[in-house]
C-alpha cells in the first residue's frame, strides 16, 4: 500500500467516524431535546402578604429560567390578576409537592381586571415569563422540583 493510499484510507475512516458521531448526537437530541439544553431554574419566593401583593407587578422583564413562587399558609382558590403588569406571564397552579395542576399560559396585561383562579384550592403558585412552561416541558401532571 502506498503512502497516498494510506492517507486516503485514514481520511476516509475519519470522515466515516465523524459522520457516525454526528448522526448519533443528532438522533439523541431529537429523541430527548432537553438532554443537551437543560438549564437551572431560579426561584424567587413570595411568602409574605406584601411580596404576594406585589408579585411581578411593575417589572419590565422576566428573565428566562426564572419564576416567582407564591407560598400561602393554607390552600384556597386564590385569584391572580395582571394589575400593573408590563409583560405577559404563565401562571402555574401547583400542588404542595410541585405537581402541576393547571397552567394559564401567556396571560396578557390586557386581561386586567379579570382574575385567574386555580382548578382547586392551592397553596403554591408559580409565575414565569410567557412561554416558560413550554420551554421547561411542564404540563399538567409534571412535577417541578420546588425549593425547600
């Protein structure tokens, strides 16, 4: 075998291995799109009356991967509205263990003064930027790891 043939064989082998690796990675990300794009989710806690009344009102932006977790002392059907809101949000109604009970998606500031209510009494509610529930892959029945 000449040197030229050996070099061509090596280049061909590298190209085949590269293609196989590319196809493997592509197949892995298509079957599990979050496998390479998982991001940490940051929680801010609203557990006082003043913090819960303020909520996300007045903020001009809600960053990706961030949410305001409302924690109430008892389960009730708390109403949320968009007073003084500047951005659309997702309202995620949660069981105490973080299981998603319902999601009101892309709630616009224009809905004020209409209140939004959970399907059943809750003591946990998460507000995020509009579309964040879909980005995180959350739906009814999903379990969100809540901060302790």
